[in-house]
C-alpha cells in the first residue's frame, strides 16, 4: 500500500523562487492550469483517499473501496496510489483535508476521495468540490436473532432485551434517544462499529444488533439464524447514497470517474467487488 505525501511547502517555495527552478517561470503555471486528467497522466497515478478503519470498505489496506480504487485507476489507465486518512470532526473537514486543500499536517489532497454522501445540502455547503458517482446506498439497519425476535415491526420487542449498538454512531444515537430514552437501559454501546455489534449477536451475547447495512450484512449475511432489516423508524428506511468527490474544477476527471463507475456497474465488476467484501451490491 502506497502513501502519497505531497510536499506542499516545497512546491510553494519553489514557485516563489525562480532561482530554485530549473524550468521557466511559466512552466509550473502551465502545469497547474492543465486539465486534471492531463496532469494525472503525466504523473502516472491516481491518488485515492479512503477512510481508515471503515469495515468492510477499508481495513489495513484491504476492503471494498481499496478494490474499487484500483478499478477506477485501471479504468483511467493509471496506477493506484492509496491515501488512507482518519476521519475529521465532520464531512466538511474531510473534504477540505482530502479534496480541495490538504491536511495541515502536510499530506493530501487526494485526486478523489471515496465514501462521500451524495447529498444536496452537503453539495450546497461545499462549492470547492464536486460530489458524484454514487456506488452504494447505506442504511441504518438492525439484525435480530429469529428465535428470540421472530418479528420486529416496531421497537417495542426490544424493550428489556440486550441490544448491541456502537454508541458513537447514527444507529446508537437513534436508539439511545428513541421514545424519550425508553430503550436506553438495555442497550450495550461499548462497540466500536456495527461489525463488532454484529459479532456480539453472532456469539449469542445479545438478541439484536444495530448498525449500517454494510457492517451487518458483511458480518452476518447468509447466516439463516438472523434477519437484517431497516431499523423500524420511518425516516431511516431510505438511507443515503455513497459516492466520491473531486475538486470542483476537475470537470474532466469527474466525467471520467462517472463513466468508469457506470461501466463497472454495467459489466458486473461492482457486483464482484462488493461480493468479495460479503455484500450484495444494489444500484443506489
């Protein structure tokens, strides 16, 4: 796994000092103004930002989005340069650090960042980026032991029963606050993510586990002891599309990536990539 550690300070100093440059002063400006794809092809690689520790999309250099990043680079005729990063305080921080500006620690930005919500309010708040190419629809779901919970049309059957949920997650916040905290005492919230919650369910420690569809299905999918369904809260059933982001000015790169995702969907490659991560791919 390669990491791209751009030297933004070095480049800035080089542009500011004509004595340090071996080319004419106009050359770097022409390179900077060149279309995004032209610059990437001159470099020979596509730098793709992926979240650290986001199962099943990326863990320790492997996962669905690592394979997707490789497929996107190949579709553009480029080598892959993977740039893993830790999530910031919010999506605005991540878009700034990984797409349009770069991190204050000196790495980034990437050419494209994966796992970005394709969300109109986020687009309106982020004019520096272009969000595109949805490839997955995420939902808040609940997995249940069919023997212990034959049906789950509402939250009522969970009352007084042990339910695993990552406390610092959307699923956790929804269940902790549901109906004025009615279910709070039976929730086990120590889990880092929905994968850990699902593993607790598989071990028989709880009767249900809540988390993202991707977390629960990649852990429990195909196990006939469990059902995985939308959390029975009306506003959670539709979920949200997940796509990618590039700099707003990188129109040609955005078009090429959108075309690549369309082709990967049509030729079955997206289905194969997701299946390798134990997910059934559905068109977003």
